């Protein structure tokens, strides 16, 4: 997924713009050079990955004014991701992780 502007999505579940649930192949999923603005969800205002998803690469994206009713105003992840050179501005969550919330025992890379 590359070079998109995703704005004003609202869901009662997880991942206002992207919700990744189950990966049935071994290839990675890449999110590159996108803008996520004003998306809303329960967990992961812009992006949520909670289930058996691995090898997610999130590079050079902008997360602006996304919100979560629970955790991860911008992004919520459970496992297996690389998170490099992303920018957050004015994201919020009611419980934890205004920008990013990760529940994992192994993080490939987080830089911002």
C-alpha cells in the first residue's frame, strides 16, 4: 500500500483505516508513504493488527489527528512489525498509547 491519503473513516471495531486480522501467506504487508488523518476506531485509530499477522512493514507515513476509544490512537499492533521513520501529530487514545500501542514480546524495529 503506497502513496494514499486516508481520511475521516470511523468504525466501531478496530483499525479506522486498516484492520489486519489473518495472514494466510508468508509475504510481508508494506505500508509506505501514506497519510492517515482523522480516522477513528476502538483500538488503532488508523491501523490495527491484532491476530495472526506477521511481517508488517510501516515506513515513512504520516499519522495526524487519529483517535482510539481504547488503545493506540494512531496504531495498535500485537506482533511482528517494523515501524520506521513515521511521523505522529495530535493522535490520541482514551486508555493507552496516543500515537502507538504495541502488545508484543518481539519488536523488529521501531524508529521515529
